[in-house]
């Protein structure tokens, strides 16, 4: 996710696309990064949705 992390600050629109693709594939780190990017952009509703997905996936993983 190095490109996404770099793009987060340089080109947030590109970073959002990269994070979304990875998040859609189930990458929890990408979901967190997407949530943070959206929150920084003031898109708090979307950010909470992304971060909620991470919490839900982690609970499911921990419950086995």
C-alpha cells in the first residue's frame, strides 16, 4: 500500500481510489486509510462507514 500512502498526501483523489479498491478486496489497512482520508476531507459519514467495516471484520475474525 506504499503508493496509496504516498498518494494520500500528494493526490487524495488517487489515494481514495487505491484505498477503495483494496478495501473492496477486504484489506483492513486500506479500510482504515480510507476512513482517515475521508475524515480529513470532512466526509465523516463515509469515514465512519469505512471504519465500522474494519471493526465488524475484526470482531468476526476474533470470534472465529
